[in-house]
C-alpha cells in the first residue's frame, strides 16, 4: 500500500483485532476487522477497517478474515499531499478539497481535479479551446513542456475513458463515473503540473536574482535574459 502519511509504497506489518461477523442472514460468513501498523518509512501509525470472507480458526474457535475484499483507511483521515507555497491559493484550496474527498467520493474528487486542470490550462497557459480533450491536445503540443508531463496529462483522457464519458470532456466539473485509479491519477498529474507551472519558474527566478546580487557585489553587470 501507499502510506497515507508519507506517500511511500510500503509493505505494512499489521496487527488485527478480533473479527466481527456481519449481522443478519449471512450464510457465507463475511466480517470486519480493524488492522493497524506503523509505516516502516515514516514510522507513523495507520488504521484500516477491513471487510472480507471470515473463516473459523479450529484451534481457538475465533473467526479471522481469510480474504479481504475491501479496506478503508480510518486514520489518518486524509492522505498526505503537500502543496508548495508557490501554488496560487485558489488552485491550492480546490486541490486540498479534491484530496480530502477522495476516500469518500472518487467521483467528486476527479470532477474537482478535472476542473482545476482545465482552470490552469486556461488561466496559466491561455489555452482557449472549450473542451478538455482539445485543451490537452494544445498543451501537449506546446514548446518547452517536458515529455513526462505531456505523457501524464495525455493519459488523463485514456485513464478517464473520455470516449465513454463525453461529459468529462465537455463539462469537466460534472460528477460522473470514474474509472479505477482515475481520481488518484488526476491528483498526481496536478502535482506535476503545479511544479512545472508555478513552483519551478518562481524558484528559478529566485536563484537568478541571488546570482545577480553576487555579480553586483563584485562589480559585474547582471546575467542576460
Ligand atoms: Zn509513511
């Protein structure tokens, strides 16, 4: 799993609680347990509620989950995603919201993320097309965009299966079905886009200005460009 604290992919060593059998007319014995453990990387604590098929342990008479069909992280409440201070406030707010609703509604998270993506393409890169599909085309054909980013943004259309869900293209903020992994992918893409569009340009300017001050202090003219 990916640690929700530090986002590293880790093998969590877990301890599980008693298994509670699902109440009601449940012939097949499904049940719940709570699994927890410390992330081996950041050492932070993680708690998950798991659901699956329960079997009885003949030695002690207790049930345990034999196969886990579903698990939800109960703690931490939101998955960690750091937003650097260079990212403008309105994108940051929407992005944090897209992260925080992800565990409850990947559909809502993906809709927010698509809208942020479109807002950046229009607001920052002045791409005028109305449909996200065309906007992505124009963006990936722009000069100076690194290939990892063009490929990542291009994949938004395939992973989201725009062909089957045309509203994702024409009404980006619409809450529609998501494909598996789509909401998470959009968040990854937005992080890379934040870096390229907002963070790196400001940091490069800052480095340049430090170098220019050094030049000035030794009586030399500033760098060109
Ligand atoms: Zn961790």
